[in-house]
C-alpha cells in the first residue's frame, strides 16, 4: 500500500512521508484549489465583459437605425414641402376660429369688428349673414346698467310685437269653468281646470305658455315646481295671470313676448325671423327698445342702455346703435 502511495506522490511530484512534506502537500493542494478558483473567476469576468460589449453594440446599432429613420422622415417632409406651394401664413386659423364652420367664418368676414351699425344696416347684414337652411330667428341682446341682485332694479315685463314673432305658440289656459268658452274662442290650444293640473302633475308639458285666471292660482301651487323650473309659471307681472283671458291669449298668438334681465344684466329677446322685411324688424325693434326704456328703474344712474347686439340663429353678432 505504501508503494502505491509513493508512486502516486511521485506522479504528482510531492513526497508525503514526513510531517513537513504533509504540510507542504496541503499547501500545494490549497494553492491548486485557489488556482482553480482563480481560473474560474477569470472566465466569468471575461464572459461579463463580452456581454457588456454586446449590449453596447446593440445600443449603438439602435441609435444608428433611429438616426436613419429621422433623416429619412426629414427628407420626405422636405420633398413634400418643395412640391407644395409655399403658404404666406394668412390662411392659418386661430384656435378660436377652428371651432366654427367655413360658412360661419365667411359670414364673420362680412361684419366689421369695431364698427357700430345703424338698426337698418344691422337688419340687412343679419339677413345676409344667416348661415342656416331654416328660417332663423333674429335675436336682440341689450346690456343694461342695472344690478339684478337688487330687487328694485329688476327689469321684467311683456309686450306685443307689431309684426309678430313669426311663430305661433301653444297656449294652455287654466281657468274657471265660466271662462273656458272665452279661452277657446280666443284660440287657446288646451283649456281646462283641475283636470289640466292633474295632467301636468303626471308629466304632461305639451305647451309653450300657460295663462290662468286669479282664482285658479292657489290650485297651481301643486305644480309650481314643475312649471317654475321650465319658466312656464303664470305671472301677473308679464300679464299671464288675468281675468281678461281672451285678450291675453290673442296677444300671445299674435306676437306677445316676455322680456327679463338675466344675472349679467342682459335682456335677450327674439324680434322676428330672417324672412321678415327690414321694415317689420325695425318696428319690432323700436317697440322693444322703447318699452325697456320706459321701465327704467329709478335707482339706475348714468347710461341705462350700455350696448345692443343683433344676431341670427348660429350667426355672428352685430353691434348696433
């Protein structure tokens, strides 16, 4: 057995008989083991470096591709720009203009921005700037020097336009039994009392104006919220609560309108249609402006009517005197 050990040691070249040699053998073996580990570490480090280099190469390749794509796009855009005629910049639209149609923008070009037109000029221009296919409404917007928050500066009422509004309103008359015939003869579309109130409670609202006699007002309290939210509640200030029910219904059918100042101090009203003649529009305009001037609140100081603008449905606004 010893000879086999000696021969093994000789092959390795390390004797193992004495104690010193044993220690030496251990040292050599540990060195060999360390050497193996070192070799392994060197291999791992070489692999890691190689992977990093590959990653870097891939990054560089992607960068080159991106640069090529960008340059190709730039060349295409340049070629496209050369083939198209150069724009002077006048046709570029502002963000606010992009919201409107071409027809509207063409109509706006007909209106001088800072010019104040006479009523006659305004009506003529309003008719020519109407861009819709139907018979558009002609609207008037009057800004007043009032504070709607003050109760004594409320501007509200009704009037009958001499040339009418161009539209027939559906009138619902809630009256006592003795007034029903008068309401029907005047042209009311729906006439009744308690049965009409019950119908409205269930959600029926097939009308545009409600008129009533004073004795029926307590009964209307049941449907006050329904009519109030729709702006249909009869009111003595605008003449829709009266005993002269026949006259009110005829006026409503013939062109009676309500006017009321809003929270911004502006009165909005329709004074006719584009199909009206300029003479009829002027009559209605004068009637409205004169009526609003007459009901000027006593607490208002200085200029009462600040500005007046005229427009049609979906059309541009026109400032008039």
